């Protein structure tokens, strides 16, 4: 089944369109879901700063799960390319508390 988007009144088949990110990309969102723990934000921020040194406390938001077992952090970075994002993903997933990086 093809995905359809509406462009005004014209329907356009978008099944063959690839999502493309143009680099550098400001405010690129990286979401990290992890089991909650002491010093977790500091540890994840340190990891993020290796790949995106511009990260500050204002660049991150946090939200706890309803049972406070997990926490999701949303970091906004300047994404410079696919190599940076792949290395960042690898380093974040290496943290024992991290369950998912989106």
C-alpha cells in the first residue's frame, strides 16, 4: 500500500520518496530512553558532549514514566552528518542504563 499525502487538492504518491536530512541540521532531536538512576543525566550529557560539544542544560528535557521506572531524555544537538549520529548512537547504547535511542 502506498502512502498518500495531500498537497492542496492533489494526492501525491510518496511511497518512493526517501526522508532526507540536510546537514548540518540545527536542533536535531535525539531521544534516549533509559532505566532511571543516580547521575544518569550527567553521564548521558557527558557522552553527548563528546559528539555534540554545544550541549547545555537548556538543550535537554526529561520525562519520567508513569511508574518512575524509566526516564526519557530529549537532547537537541547540531547534527553534522551521518558519521556523527552513528557514533553517538553507538556510544549511548553502550551505557548500561540505556534501552533505546531514537
